[in-house]
C-alpha cells in the first residue's frame, strides 16, 4: 500500500522556499512529523547536497549518511519521525528521473519532488516504491487547512 502525505501550511511554505533557495541546483532534505500511520510533514530539515562539493549537483543529489543520522537522532529527541525525503528538480517536472530510479536509498521512503522553474516553485508530487526493483508510483500529496 502506498502511503499518502499531508503538509501543514507552514511546512508547505517552507518546502517552497527551500526549493527556490536551492535553485539552480538540486536541494534535498527530510520531512519530519509525528510517529503515526498517517504521514504528516510538520517540519522540514535541509541536508547538504554533497555533490556540489564535487562541482556537480545540478541534476542529481546525494547527502551524507552522517548528516542524515544526525538529523534522525535530533528528530527522535523531539519525538518526530522521518515521514519522507524531499529533493528538487530545477527546470524539470516533479517526477522521478533516471538518476532517481537508480538510487536504492530512495526505496521504502515517501519521496516528494519539488519542481522549480527559473527559480520559482512550480509544483510538487509525492512518489513511493517499495524496493529498488519496483517502479515509482505517484501517491497522494495534500496540504492541511490547519
């Protein structure tokens, strides 16, 4: 079963602003929320796209496992769960790319891809795949009225 994700109004605005700030590179980070069956993003934590240190990162991203673990431990201390991962697609649609499909680390996580065109947030979509042998399938994404 594919999970759905809901953003609070504040976290939705944060996603848009972080996506625009990363442009023209891909930005990435974690979506945090309460431990619950329903995935609700209440907070967003950016992670450094380490490919930028290599002169890359325009059309791909990678974050350090150490930074991911540090963010996960900090979230645990606040009783927050990692409800998903986000990354941006500069000047491309918000659907998994061939590069995304080749990343085993994106399996088993709700993936939100935010499309940014010319530095302005355009739209975001959520994707899910059970394992790295499966194709990504779009899953519901909504914003709460709270």
